[in-house]
C-alpha cells in the first residue's frame, strides 16, 4: 500500500491519507470575518480533490490581532459561530475533514487593520516589514490573550470543526515570544527558552481545558528564521519537546520563516511583478518608482532569494520526529509523489502539507492516488503569496511570466 494513502490518527481524528492542505491567508471571508459561500467552494474543491484534511487559513481571535491582509477570517465572537457551522456542515456532508487555525497577528500587521494606536508584541521592537513600532504587552494583557485563544478554540469546537490548530509560527504573536529576535523581556515571559515558551504552554493548557481531553489540538511551529537571533532547528526541536510535555497537543506542524524573513517561508521565484501589482505600498507607486524597483532593487533581491528545494523543512521535521512521539506534519516545498512517499516511509514525517500547489491543482491528491500525475504543476512563482494583501487567494500562474 502507498504510504501516502494509508490511514493515520491525529488524536481521535482518523485521516484517510497523509496529504493535508496547510493554512494560508485566503481573503474569502466577509468584512466582519465570517466565512462565505466562496470560502466553502474554495475548500470544497480540496475535499472533492481527495485531500486527507484541510487546515483553514488563520482565524483571528481578537480584533487587536487582526491581519492587515485582505478580509481575514475571524472567530473572535459567538455571533460568528453560525456562519462557521454552516460551512463546516456542508464540508462534512461531502466527507471532508477540516481543522480551524487560530491566531493573533501581534506585530505582523498594521494598526489601521487592528483599530489600535499601536501593535502588540512581547517587546517594543519594530517589524522590519510593516515598519511600525509595537507596544510591549503587559502581563495582564498576556493573560487576556491566552484566555481569548481558549475561548476562540471553544467556538471552533462549537462550530463543528474536527480540531483546532494554534498558530505558533510565521512571525505571529506566539512565535514572537519564542524567538530571541523579538522577545527581549526580562520577566517570566522572556529570557530562557522555558520563559519564552511559557505563553505557548499556557495557551495549550487553556485551550485543552476549554475543549476537553478528546478534541484534536494541533500547533504550528517555525523550524528556522534567517536572522542570527531567530529560531534555529535545534530550538525548534526543544520547543517541540516542550509542546509534548504539556500533554495538551495532538500533532505538530513544522514550517519556517516570517514576513521579515522575505521568502524563507515560500522558496522559489522572487515575485517582482506580483509585488508591484498587489502588495502595499508598492502597488500604489508611480511608473518611475516601480521601474526603479523592477530594474534596480528586484535583481538584488533575486540574488539573495533562498533557493527552492523540495521539502525544505523536512530535515528539521525529521529531527522533531525523532524527539517526540506526537504525529509530525511537514510543510514547505512538497511537490512530487515519490518525495512525499519516501519522507513518510523513512519516518521523517507522518503527514505532508501543502498550499501553493493546491491552488492550481485542488485535485492533486486524487491525481497521485490514480497515478495520473507524479508531481505538482506549481512552479513556485510566489505571486499567490503576495497577492492576498489586496485580493482573495488564487493561482496567478498565467497572469505573469516569471
């Protein structure tokens, strides 16, 4: 039997295969953040395409942690439960399994999106991408955020999702506590790895108390950040061990990078034309400024762009797999059927997760199962990665020549 199409449990949840649609910002919610028919149809294509499980794009737990990207999904109020429930029920009727990812964006957003005069972070250190100076969280505010993660997880459960994933990666609030680059605190929430991990441990425990012992709880962690004081693989392994020791988590997804890391999260082409068309503030510049970026700045960025390598987070994921007994999910450059199968067969990961390839081929899992394809058609142009700043998610493969 193909390793890719064997069954596997995440807590009490049985998946029929090992291919997971990982979270990505979608921009398909309405202005309040409620799921829409367009969002259902987006997920529906993955279910009908044979995916083992969907992890939604992040849903915001608080307005002060809302993404500045186009139309973020929200789960910060009970009034949103019916819209989520309606979508989940329809996906379940199709035989799908879906987990809701929840997040607070912290310093990786804009104050005009959150409605606050300052962004929130463990320390008052500017984000080099968003250019705003965040405000250091008080202990009282940290406790409130932990509580809001728990109440959001309860809403996820009430809406009928098959599980909840806590976003602890990609430069969002929880991950900024984990990394020395953005956490310079001198109190119990900073300093040692144990102190930096404290908010994650308490969040996992608070979520578990809200949803009960049998409800699947997952977490996403960074394996690498390019800054010298960013998270490195050895720290990721330690954090994974700490996650397991809480006794409150059922699976760990391994990813990498943040907006400050440029494209360490999504290797491949540097999407110059996509940036100039979709990404603020560049999309609003005049012809002369865009020309300067296109012919002077972009060539330099292309030189430092990290090269694409299939399964670029797999090496660290394999170390995590050896360190913990929890199921491991690996995202990052998963493209060919043979590579995914060997990663599972060799015990480097339990599941593979992917996002970009499924925009072009939502039925990729079925193609693999029927031996109709050996590799995804995605060419890693990364325009989908930047375009969600001002537009709903989609594949832009035929829109530009990279």
